[in-house]
C-alpha cells in the first residue's frame, strides 16, 4: 500500500513539473519544439522499456527465489556482492532497466548488500560509457577513474551489510 502512495506522489510531482515547464516553454514560444523532442525521445526509448518490462515480468513470474536467495541472499557474503557488482556493470540500458532488475532482485529474496552493490556498480561501472570516455577524455583518464571506482560497489555492499543487515524486504 505504501508503495502505491509513493508512486502516486511521484507521478504527481513529475506531472506538476512537466506542466510547469510546458507553461514556461509556451511563454517562450518553444513548447512545440519541446513536445517534438519529447516525442522523438519517447519513440526511441519506448521499445527498450517495453521489452525490458516484458523480461522483468517474465523473470518475476518464474520463481527464481531459491536461486536468488542462495546466490545473492543475506548470507551470500562477498561472493554475492561480487556477482551483483558484475551484473550491475553488465546491465544494458538505462535507469529503468537497472531499477526494474533491482526491484526484481528484492522481490526474489536478494539481500540488502548485493542489491546495493548492484546499483552502485550500475551507476559507476557503466561499460557502455567507457568508449566515449576514452574518445573524449583519453585512456589515462579512464584508467585513473577505474582505479578510483573499482572498489565502490564492494564498499557500498559491505556498508549495507554492516549497518543494514537487519533490513528484510
């Protein structure tokens, strides 16, 4: 019930923000260009979201809970954090994909530390960005960045385990 209330509040906030920006764009005379841009982006992203939600729906309907609990459960330790981190790094797509996977992991019995590690890895270890970073900023930057961020999912997962192991989903 709380999740539905949160979703409604989130939709209302985003709706008010979208309406406010649309009114502001209208006063500047750029609202048509804004709606065209939104439509183009929506048409590009919709197929990805559509198929992602089908995958998540199918995975959530297949009972993977025993495998998830064994591999990524509260007692999975550093191996669960490592597996979740690797999965986060390899997750294609954007935020909707990662959040859908993270939500499915939670519903399937994953522990707090692997889920945190998954989300941190998705946020920091994005392999799809790496070729662009090399092209724009050079390989030395990418090497330094990876040296600095390599440990972050493990730190996040371990902090979650130490401070929040009492959290059950």
